[in-house]
């Protein structure tokens, strides 16, 4: 086990957000958005790979975030790029988003659908594999002692990059997920809880408990 300096001396909350030192992948490089060009002018500006929002949350290209719009409503956005504009008094951090359209409830997952749109804004979702009919392929790279080997593991291969669902069962930021999902809720009866437990145990091949 190695020594983790940040676990002993955590970064103060006043230091967030900040760009970390992760290098930007060549395939993630994009042209400078007009909003960034307008704010930067002749000042130096750079695309960055990742931003630390707090001690636990890190976003980068492909992350999903929730922001408040000018009318105080919530928007779900897909992070297209992160930018840092250098000013004499410090840097300005910018996030370029593609706004997602909130759809109806998915019949397979019983969760709210979202669809990535072309509308751009500067400011925990899962892929909808049932709708896109994604397949499991033996293509995931396996590393041994930090080196890529010839072995491949099973992974889900997404068949599109447009349709997703909001993971309303997320344990992290659960209230925000439920607010954005806006799913119809009903009180679960004791009998329904019992049936749920029995079905779950049966799926795992466990003996049925005597629950009244």
C-alpha cells in the first residue's frame, strides 16, 4: 500500500473547482467554441482534460452534469469540452455543454430518457442499451502489471451515442437524480417489499425465507 498525501491532508474546499493535470487525449481535442473565443479575445486559452468540482467529483468530455438555466430551471448537459482562459488576475474556467432533451419514461428501465441535442451551452446518466440494442463483445483491454496483454474481457459496446437514461436509482446525489427524473412515485406496501425480497432471493438461487 502506498502513502496517499491527500487522504491525510485533504484539499481545502476553497481550492475547488480546479483543472487537474490529466493530459488531454488527441481524439478529445475540439475547435475553440465561439463563446470561448469571445471571452478570451487575444488572451491565452487552452482546452483542458478534467476539472475537479470537489473532493470526489471530476468531470471531463463525456460527463453528464446538471446546471441551472437563467429561468432557474434545471438543465441536463453533456460535457463537450473544458477551457481555461488566462487573465492577469487569474484564470476563467469554462465548460461547453450539449443540452439534453428530457424525454418520457423508458418502459424497460422505468427511468427517465434523455437525448443529446445539437444545442450548445457554456456552463449520473447511463446509456440506454435497451433502446440502442447494444451488444456484449469480448473487446475490453485487460492490463496486467500496468501493461496491456492479449487477453480481452467482455464489455458492453454501445450502438449509439445519443440516447441515454437518468440513473434515478443512483445512491450519490439521489435527491437531484429524482428531481431531474420527475418519475411518478407511489408508496410501497409491506406485501410488495416481501415479494421483492422473495423474487430477488429466487434470482440468486437462495432459499426462500419465511416472511410474513
